[in-house]
């Protein structure tokens, strides 16, 4: 496995690829964290989003859409791939699709753009066209009945 990229290396790669991004450091619970803020827009016809990323070594990058905030549900459906803490679900950590040797500038940020693309499409079509985690068969929710079954 390639060596872990330091926070400074991650920041330099981000600033090279996204020169308008803002970066700063803050200590959280005794750990130094790199914060990144940038505006992303999938295409001119789509909304422009202010995105904030928090990354500390040993913890997966946390990606927040700051403005406009994604809706938690639309047309009665919960927003797909939006975690309980309002961070974006960009990949399956169990499949080891990202690790600390991967540049955020070439993985997490492009994946965020992909998430925004699928989100915009979901808002208008109610269909999430991106990757989805499949639940194991024993975890699939089942419909419950609230009254006697009716026969036809």
C-alpha cells in the first residue's frame, strides 16, 4: 500500500487542482484537522453548492453541503446517500474504496460532484441513479399490515 498522505500533502494537492478553495486547520479533540471549503457546480444548468470537508488522519473525510443544504426528504422519500449527521455518503467504507494514501483532490471532491449530480437528478425524477448499497436479504425491511388482509 502506498504511504499515507499527510494533511499538508492533501492540502497542496487540493490547492493545485482547486485554486479557489479555502483551507485551514483546526484541532478537534486533540487531533489536527484539515478543513476545505469550495464551491462546486456539476454544470451551468445546475445549482452551485458550497461544500465543506473536514479531514483528520485516521478518520474518513466528512463532506457537508453548506449552501444550499440538501433537503432531507422530497416527495415523501428520504434523500438517498445522506447520512444521519448530514454528511454525504460517497463510498462504501467496507469495500475499502478510499484510504489515507488517496488524494482527496482526486477522489473525495470528484465523488462529491458525482453525488451532487445524482442529487439534482433525484430531485426532479425521484430516482437515484448512482451506486447504492444493497441490504443483506435478512435486513430488508418488510411491509407490515395494520389491519386484516382483504381478498379480491
